[in-house]
């Protein structure tokens, strides 16, 4: 690890940890699960930032009184396409990782509009809009539990634990 004046820099430690994590992730059977989770988190964050900037009139919003396409619509389309391709071509690794990312993006776009599904009207900026945040938290918990259960079910953690003794 590079040192600066005899001291280890925090940034070097973080970079080293990220490199090890990425290497383990590439070798892992859970790569698609992590890609779904990460793309879900990033997309949800980005879409929330964009919608807040639109509300503050910093970014332009769709300016059509006739038709307003909520981001739920491209989310559903991405879920349909990625689900179909993912099931149809599961053995193709590169395609599987791509559809994992597309699925995470589509899920985030769709879950961000969960309150719209629930109330069948646009409640994004009112109290009921909080239900979309609750749905987001619920999905993160479910994704995390699934990753944890699949890791435990694999039993590789037992082998790793026994090797350390």
C-alpha cells in the first residue's frame, strides 16, 4: 500500500477495500443480485434528485398538458424486457449481467411511483407520496434478505469459517 511520509492514507485503504470487493464480486455467484441492488439504489437516488430539481424549476419538466408520462411507464417496460430476456437467455453471462442492471433500473423507476399505483392519482408531492419511500425501503430490505439467504444457503460461509480455524 503506498505510504505518504510513513503513514497509510485513508484513501489508499478505501481503494484497496473496493478493489478486493469488486474482485470478490466478479468471482461470486451473487454478482447479478448485487448489480440489481446497486442499480436500484443509484437509479432511485438519481430519479429523486431529478424530480426535486424539477420541482424547484432548476431542471425542466415535461411541458405537455395533454399527456404526462410518469417514469413508472419506462420502468415497467424495462422490467418486462429485462425479465423476458433474463429468463430466455440465462446461460449467457454477459447478457445476464446487463439485464440485472436493467432490471434494477426498471424496478427503481417503478417503485418510485408506488404511491401512484396505490392511490391511482398523482400524489408524488403530498403526504401519501411517502408510501413510495416506504416501498423503496421495503424493497431494499427484501433484496438484502434474499442476498443473505442465498449466501447462507450456499454454505460457502461455513467453509470459509472452518478454514480460518
